[in-house]
C-alpha cells in the first residue's frame, strides 16, 4: 500500500482529471472533478479505472524491465510470494506477472478504500455500482487463484516413492573461496575438492552437477587438464555438467560443458545473457562512449547464440548460467525447444552474506512452475537445491557450506500455456496501459 500511495497514486490524477485554469491539480482532482454514476456523486476516478489502471501499469513496468541488454527483472512483486505455493500455480498461464497483478490489484483496491475514508465528502463512493463490480472482480480472483492452485498442486505433486525411477541427480557445492577460485595456482586444490565430494557418492547417479566456473581454466588451451577431468568423469560412471571459463578463437565464454559417462564432451552451452558491465559492456555504449574500451580492463565475454538442449541418459535437459534464470522468456525458450528438466549453475559468492542468494534461489521457483519443469540448481557457495513442478524446494543447502545433495527429478510431460505462448498476459497489460493513457480524458465534469 505504501508503494502504491507514493509511487502510483500521484500519477493517476494526472491521467484521469481535468483541471480549471488557476486551480491546483489536486483541487481539481478532489473537489471540482466529479462524475455522476448511478445517481451517486463520486470522485472523477472511478474505483474500476483507478484499481485496474494501477495494476496493469505496474505489470507493464515490470515487463519492460526484462527487455534489452540492460534488462534486470530482479525484485518483482511476485517473488515475495515464492512460499505461497497455492497462489503461484497460476503462473503456468500468466507468467510471473500474473502474481504481481493480483498483488497490485488488492493493494490498489485497499489504498482506494483508505483514501475515500480520508475524504468524508467522497465516502459514498464505496456504495456505487462500480465499487460493487470491483468487489465481484476481487472475490472472483480469489476463487480462481486458489481453486486453480489447489488443483494444480494435486496434479503435479509427486511423493518420494513416485519420484524413484526418475532422473538421479547429485549436486556438488564446493564452496570455493573467491580469493582462491580465480587463481590458477589453486586449480589443483579446487579440482581436488570437487573430485573428493563426487567420489563420496556411494552409487553412480545419472547426472552430477558442478557450479558455474567450477573450472577456471580453458579446456581447449589445457589438454592435460581436460583429459584428466574427462578420465575422472569416466571413472565415476556418471555424466557431468560443469561451468568452465573457456577460450576459443580468441574469444572468452562463460560456458556449461556436458560430459557423458563415457568421458566425452557431449555438448556445450555458452551463456547468452551476459551481466552488463560485469561480463560485457553493451555494444551501444562503446558507440556513444568510445573511451570505455580503454577504461574497462580485460576482455569482454562473447555471448552464446544457441539455446542448447543436451541429450541425457534419461531425458533431454538444458542448462542456464547464473542470472539467466531471472529472465522468464529465456527459460521458456529452453522448455519450448524440448528440455524436460533444467539445470541452473551459478556462483553467488559475489553477493556475500546478504539476502541476494536467497532471492536468487526463490526466483527459480517461478521458472519451475511457469514451464512445469523441475530444476536442479548448483551454486558455488549456496543456495543449491531442487525445485519440483509445483515450485516446492527440496533438499536445499545453507550458505557457505560444502557438501552434496541428491534427489530424483521427473521429466516434464506437458507444454504449459506459458511455455507455448509466452508473456501474452504481460503484453496485454502493456496494451491496456497504453489505451488508458491514450483515451484521455476519461471523465466529464458535472456542472
């Protein structure tokens, strides 16, 4: 409500009120701009327009934040509800923005009611037909969200017994110190940690996952190291996917490498959405500010071009790297191209002991539900874990600990509305916001 009161509310009078010359905007908004609805004298902003405009505008702004090389959809409203399993089931239709819409809808309605009570002369607004319609919309939204949510949970929830026989996956959390991780002199020690933890597995899983840039040396330029790793993977009897800091044709890649249980490199995925100004400076900045080429040290990473789908022993899967998981459309593309489950490798040690690793993990919950695709997440220092198709986390680790977690994943069996059609709900909100703005003025004064 506070966010609505101070961020969205001030914009609405600008869009829905006409003012007389010499009058202040808010005077025109409250006292001189009124309409007659069903015999009731009301504020010029009807509750329906007020609440719906605030909701679609908010969703539109969140959607815009995902676009372009500077896109960064971190901290969306919906992510605060990641533990509300029933509520978030709707995102397999609307995407994450549907939950943001519901939150804003109820908060805007509550803010509207509070504002009417603060204006005694307008308190009869609450008895208008439009307010009745709004009440029906709110009640219907509650019924739909929770009815749909409970049915989806019943459909996609699986017991441990049902999961057995699925894809056996082990996640290795090495918790490698950042001061040692990037020093090639410590590579032997780092590999020793991952080798040792992997050998602790009593039986061979179908897939072992090491985190982002677990190997900070180019395998192409260091064949001895590459052959050593391939030989180790073959000795385990399991497939491995790991992050590699790779160099190829004088270009650098943040790469995920898939190694088969036969000890052969069976596939690769180069990170497509690079972190702006960290992994690469967006090209248009070099055009408008050429001095950045000299000011920014080191070489930029090269973005990948292919949404790779790996052929695993028990099903196809894809791997996204680091913050790519915060982009709904990016993960949807993997699902649409045939991935039956998703691996997310990351190094969140950069965040330190803050709330960011928790938030980054929670975001993956929505990617799992949107596509009904289970996720195995391996982080260098945490949080690693498994997320099922209902968005319920399981067997997740603590921050800055070293260890192994293991579980079964069940492959995706259907294509959701969101996977098939994408962010049509967010786009519809964007169109609705534009229509609200274009169709001005929307009220008439009562003389």
